[in-house]
C-alpha cells in the first residue's frame, strides 16, 4: 500500500509535529485549519522546533515545510491517510466535516488523548461493540468515520505550540499504532514503515487498547489536577496527600482495566516514578486552561466513570476527581 496524500486534521502541537515529519519524508501533506493557524500556514508553512542532534550542544533547530491548507476539507480531496489530532471536545465537529477526505481505502489515524469512540471495536469480550456515551453520545462520530478506516495511535511525546502553526517538540518521539482488532494488517505495517521513514520511533501494537489504557492510567489524574490547581507535575506528585488521592483513582482504573481484558501489573507508585523523571512540566490540559481552550475531561475521566458503571467497579475517587475538575472547567467556561 502506498501512502502519499496525507491530511492533518488538527494542526496543533501533536498534529503539527507529525505533519512536519511526514512532509520531510516526501508525503504531500495538507492541513485542515482556520483562523490564525490557516493564516500562519500560508505565510510561514508548518514549522517545527526540535532538539538538535545528540551532540551535547543542547541547541534546537527549526524546520519549515510547505503544506496545502484550507478550512474546507472538500478543497483538499480524498486522502490516503487522515491524521486526527484534535482535542476530544472538537471531535464531533470534525466528524461532521471529514467526509470529503475519506475514500474507500483511506486510513484514519487517531492521535488523541483518552479513550476513543472505537475502543470496543473488535475488543472487549462481552463488552465488544459497546458505544461509550461519554465520548460519542449519539453515535454520530462512529457513523461519520466507519470503523474499518480506523487505526489507533498512542503518542509518547511532549509538544507545545510556540505560536499558531509553529510546534515545539520538547521530548519523546514514539508512536504506538495498531488496528482495533489487533491484526497486523498490510496497511498498518505500511503505515509503520512510513512513520519510521519520517524519523519517528514506531511500535505496531497487538492490542492498541492496552497502550491507550496504560497512557490514560497516568494522565487521567495528573492532567485534570494540573488544570484546576495550575501546578506542574513535580508539585502535584510532591504533595503526599494529592499523591495518595491520585493512587486511589489509579487503583479504580486498574480494576476496570482488569475486567475489560487489559490488566496492568504495575502499582501506582511505579507510574509516579516514571512521571517524576520527566521533571517539572505542564500537562496538555493545563496548557489548554491557560489558553482558554475547552478541556478534554470526558475522554479522560467521564469515560472512566462510565466504564466503572459498565463493569460494576465502584469509582468514588474518580467521581470526586471528575466533579472537582468539571466544576472548575464550567466556572471558567471551558466545559
């Protein structure tokens, strides 16, 4: 399978980072954008600031690629690959507009945080086929993006925006990708080869839901707590009371995971140690709060409450986290 025409839907931090990499690998990259981002892409192209070569200099390097950008997906046409890299609250709007980009063989790669709408496609034993209302309330997303187009993606990289259309990659360079069914299809292997050619570290997952859940296990707590406290991760995990609360939430999520077929062998303290090694950094949700953007609580926390109800796992600590986070977001007009 040849993947040449690529469209980035959501040229924020992660979408912009991947878009630059794929353009440098020879793909014809287009972007659905509007407002300041559309204007910046027309003037400067899609730009990326990344750490320099491992020479110890610590210097960053900036690269720029030209992309075709439009606010109207119909102006860009059918693609071989569409990468959805928006925050979860924007997904319903994307679903309404995405049709002109998708042909019979188009791959739709979802590079997003949280539990996706396709989570139980070909997975979950007795829960297989369950629609999660927290992320797709009326099924509109599933109808707009047919399941057979989807390849899942879990991003392990920290990126932010210097300005519209100008991304900074702080650390991390790894993507986990996989079919929701777990099959190692020809298309997922072709996609992995392309992403590796673009300079990304790629692992084809036999169970992309597990990779999704494991990432969620860490960021479903630290993200919302950072959002309503304004604290960086080192401060959050440095407070023993907050750290214990986070661990309680994580144990609830771990039990849910075990019941849907994705057990986590680690203890919360194991994950805390990993997070602390990253130092003092702002989570993506805190960055959204500071930018006045809607927060993706439903895909990270509301969905865990829903899964708890589905699997009959009590979630009092998750409920408390959701209530506090949701109230803060509502007060600030971000939910």
